[in-house]
């Protein structure tokens, strides 16, 4: 997962909402969104190579998602970043307590940004920070930079979501799931002057800059929307993609 938006207690009738793209090598084995048999109660896609996930929820209202943090050299740890998501969903710690514990063992994982939450609160942890933090009410966007990095795709997603939300009010029923997922399909390029410098070179920065990345070996594999309703139910909708942005189908699961 390389682009992630959290809307916390700001969408009427939806205490929390996650919207994000997972960018990954197309050859990495992956299962589309489904209800997990083990651990039980988890809903989301699954990385079949390491067993974790990039974005998922639990039927009890817990949710979590992770992005990697990009630098000039590929970095990995002895444990998969997707494990951070699955462990929180299967556990019972408060979001802030869990995030604080993650920071003490962040060197065991490749560079990451992590969001975890439940029906009451949400918290973050990052391999770039020594302290976990609690998210305030509002819209928060993370990508492959340090938290707070205003990359072009971060600004574009924030602006598009906020515009769509404002246009829908005062009737949040106009905020349709399909329209939200369509935001993530934006392939607009960024000006060279606005590109981050992460050590991968200008040509690759250009390829990785859009919200939706098309590539034959690497690109956006899934666009996912997940949220809780005021009545306690949860929804997860995932669109899957293959090489060069080929559409593989859509899965919708309601708890």
C-alpha cells in the first residue's frame, strides 16, 4: 500500500473511512479481498508470500493499513510489514498502545508508515519516528515519505476527497463508493519540480508519482475503500488490477 487516506469522524454516518492504493510487483502472489479463515473476523486482501496484508478490517470495527517508505535502496527487514496490520486486527490493544509498541521494534521491519484504529480512536507509527501518535478528527494522507510529506499524490488525493465530501454535504448519501474509488484511478503526472527526491532517480520518480501507477512489472495492484457505519456494520470494497492497469474485478464485503 503506497497511498492511504484516513477520514476520521468527519464523514457523516461513517466514524472512520480508509481509501488507498496498493502498489506492488505484479508477480507477488496475492489473494483478493475475502473473509479470512485464520485469524477469524478479518476482512481484506492477503499477501500470499508473507501472510500479512496491506489494508484490512475486523468485523469488530478495528482497521489497519500500512505503506512502505521509499529510499534509494530497497530495504527489507526480517519480518513482513503486512504482519503489523494482521497482528493489530487479531489483537485487543488500544490503537495508541499498539502503535507505541510497534515503534520499539520498528527495526525488525522494512521502512513503513502504519495506521491502526477502532471505533473510538486511531493512531500511527512510522519507522521514521521514535514516537507513536494519535490522529485527530479530520483527513490524513500518507504515502511513501515520512508522515507529513506533501508529495504531489498526497496533495492530489487530499484535495479530491475533500472536494467530493464538501460537494456531497449536507446529504452524505451522495458520497458514493464507486466515486470514491474512482479518485484513486488518477494517472496524472507531476511536474518535475514537485517530485520528491528519494534516491531512485528522476525517471523512476516520474513513474511513481501518479496516484495510480501503470506498469508491466510494477504498479497499482488494488484500490480499496473501507469504512464503518454508525450502526456498527463495516464495508470493504476492493478493485483489483493486473499489469498495465488491467482490470481484474471488484469485490464488495459487508459485515
